[in-house]
C-alpha cells in the first residue's frame, strides 16, 4: 500500500508537463538537476538554526540590547490565588462580567480586585521586551544576510532581467551550486520558524503566520521538486528585500529610538508595497501564470504552484492593510505601533501605584516613562 501511495505521489503528470518523465531530469553530461532527496538535509539544518539562534540571542542580541538601553517595564505580579488561577488556566483569560462576580464570591476578593488580578496575570504571560528584541535581532540578521546572498545568486543571471528566460528550456534546466545552497538555507530557516512558533512572540496574526510558514515551505519544496528553481530564487529574494527593514524598525522601537523606528518603517512600507503588491503580482505571478503556457499545456503542478502563490498574495494584502493603517498613524503624528501586537493592560489605580513607587514582591517598582510596544 505504501508503495502504491508513493507511486501515485510521484506520478510524472502531477509534477512535470506532458511527455516528460523523471528520467529526463537524471544527472548526465556534467549537468545536475534538483532531486527530492536533496531536501532531507533541511530538517537537521533547521535544528542547527535553532541552536545558532539560541547562541546568537544569548551572546550577541542580549549584549546589544544592553548597549541600546533596552529597558524592561517592571510588571506587577498577580497575587497567588488558586481559584482565579484555575479559572485562568482552564476556562478563560478574559472572564465576562458575570464570571467576574462569580469568581469574586468564590475567591473572597472584590470585583475590582478580580479584574486587576486578571489584568496582571495576562501581563505576566506577555513576552518581555528583551525577548522581543532578541527575536527581532535574529530575524533581522538572517533576512539581511539572506537578501544579500539571494541577490548575489540571481543578479548575474539572464532571468533576473528578462523573465521569459525563467522558462527557457524548462524543465531541462541544470542546477547551480549557489542555487542549491540558497534553497537549502531558506527552507531550513522556515522550518526552524515553524518549529519555534509556539515559543516565539505571539501576535494577533498568529494563524496567518502559521499559514504563511506552511505555504512558504510547500512552495519552496514544490518548486524544487518540479525544477521551478529560477522562479523560486526570484520569489525568495523578493520576499527578503523588505523583511529585514521591518525587523530593524522593531529593534529601534524596543530601544526607544522613535524617530529612527518611524523613518525605517516608512521605508519598509514603501518597499513592501512595491515588492509584494506590484512586482510580485504583476511581474512574478504574470511570469508563472502566463509564460509557461506558451511552452507547454497546463498540468497539475502548474495549477498547484500558482494556487499557493495566490495564498501568499492574499496574506500580503492582509498585511499591507495593517501596514497602511500604521502609516496613516505616522502621517497624522500618532505613535507607530505594530497592529498585530497586544498592549500592556493598565488601569488608573495601577498607574498611580507605579508613580508612587510601591513595593511588589519585596522590590521597588520603577516607573518607565516611555511606552514600548511591538
């Protein structure tokens, strides 16, 4: 049964145009072609990325945070309360008014004390500023290096300047060593993001992020199987072109460098919109939808690849909407904040407590006058 499923999965008509077989893509005469087995290395490389990331965040990002004066806002901790903790963990982190009143009776606390306890308890679960800075630093470093490496891989290729060259001779297109390593590193990195997503900073677009990572992994893998390597390298470099700008803006935001953050964000917004909403749909997707049909009839792989491209493009439109909202706030003079992030919850009584410097858990609570949000 396993062999039957294997044969169906690798049926040539799913992956290749008509009249072509896997035998046409076997290495010969010094020409090397992409093979599915090449991607096995990406899983151990993904775990290696996680190790490198830990070392980077510990020995590079953390000292850098200190140099940039990244300061934590000391949070008031919720007083241990078994009744409230049980409800928080098992039922809801945001109790309704009727539930608050019920919990007030069970715990012996006032309604206001219950509401305050849940606010503080939710704040305890929010990621620290240092964690956000370390994560942004790691992604900034990777995306910047990946963009530079990607441009080095494709800038001297004819298909970088003439998109019709992407399909010239397809699928009998041999693979270059630089393309191999570019693919392996990019795919390994996205595997590592998927593996660490549960422990990374969670934002409001958490589900969209999962869809993005899965769609990206599928697209990179499929383009490797079907020898869409030329198109794949263009798409990966295009995505990396704006990501490092966003991560650098986050870093300066966490450090309290508002003007620098806002200026970088405007540059990022312009690059994102140009690359994701103009170049990708009107150049790259036009290349993957229209030009192949001039060479061979549409097949399953053609439809599948372009469907996954449409999924990514839908996510780009969603994120562009958030980016434009943030840009409007900047233009109107408001503080630019990440629309995807949860904010610290406070109330007037807690703010007054912080100004007066109360003791919490035996330590003086210091007031941090500038807000830092993601």
